[in-house]
């Protein structure tokens, strides 16, 4: 049985394309987790479009039951959903797990995403069976051998990050978090995880202009890693203005810093085997 993480989208804020983005890619957040017969997706940015295409052929979808977890409802995390091929296949069951959206349900927000003014196919025309469920901080969800837990991050709107426990290791997934003020709950929540996936979207100069936008500078992310002390730090949710050369330069700075663990900037298509 397959056990892995695959990153289908690693760009933050908006998708990009062009020769200067070839190595790291330009799709917005989408992460696949396959663990034996469990198939989970985290976020539905534009990366979910190629993921859906890989699951489907002209006759049927290879995966019939999908659990989709959303960290929040900002555009870069839901933009790919209308282009996710399995939603147009009869017999596919998709459960969408998401935090509450300021008094509106997940179904309400997806209904607005697929309103006639924005997209030609309405929510009630989707052929897959959709079910919407709420996730909350410190209310774990079990799925076979996996346990998922959730913690709030510092980001505009109600935003959650994920901690995924397998029988062999623990993974933290934090795409949108501005390290500003109290981070103690998030630090304790992820302390000592085997794999810590956390953004470092801005340079210090960029952060000085974009403070309050909900993302971290590399400088502050380095300090956070020293407190979380994971087994490895994986950096994703790259700024759309950062070219391959820019991201390699940021990675070089991080690798030269005194960190308690290895660090790697990753791009679209990157696969991490799990134990």
C-alpha cells in the first residue's frame, strides 16, 4: 500500500506561470495524503485541478471516496475546486471539512463560489455526493489509522492548521500563519513533530510593507523553528513574486542559519514518502 505526501500546489496568494517559475511551479495550495486506503486532500487551490485529472480517466475515477480538508476559505485555497474532475463523476463521495466562516456554512460559501455570476456550473449541478462538516481547534478527527487535530493560526479570517498523526510519525501543515505576537499555542501544538510544513513567504523587507497580511517573514520563521524543534522543516506557500532564483536564495539563507533540523524549499510535484 502507498504511504506518501504529494504537493500539487505550493504557491501562495495567486497562481503564476512563466519560465522563471519552472522549478518550483505556480499552482496554489493543494496537498495529497495517501496512507494505505485513506485518501485525504488538504486545500483546494489550483493544484487540485491536476490532482483531479490524475485520479480520473474517461470511464471512472480511481478514488471514489475523498476527504477534503480546508484550512480556510481564501481564494488561493479554494480556487481550483470547480475544476476538480471527481466532482463531475457520479458515484464519487466527497466530504469537505472546513472551519466555520463568520456565520456562513461551508455549503453557503461554496454555493457563492459557484454562483451563476462566477461559474457556469452551480453547486446543485455537481454530480458527486457532497457532504460538509465543521472542524474546530482541539477537536480531533480519526480516519482509520490516522488522527487529525487542528489549531488556529494568525491569519485574517478563521484559519486552521493541521497536525496529522500516523502510527509511525507526526506531520504539521501550516500554510498561512503570521508570526506576530503570541505563538505559544501553535508552538506547543506542533512541538517536536517529525515533519513541519510551514511558510516563510516574505523577506524582512517585504514583511515591513505587508505586515498584517497574514504571512511570515523568513527571519521570524527561523525563530519559530528553533522553538518547535521539528525533525525536518519543509517550506511551501511561496510568494507569487518570488522566482526560482529568489526561492533558492531564501533556502540558502535558511540552510546557513543555526537551525535544529534540516530545511528544504519544495515545489509542485514534490513527494515525501511516509513510514
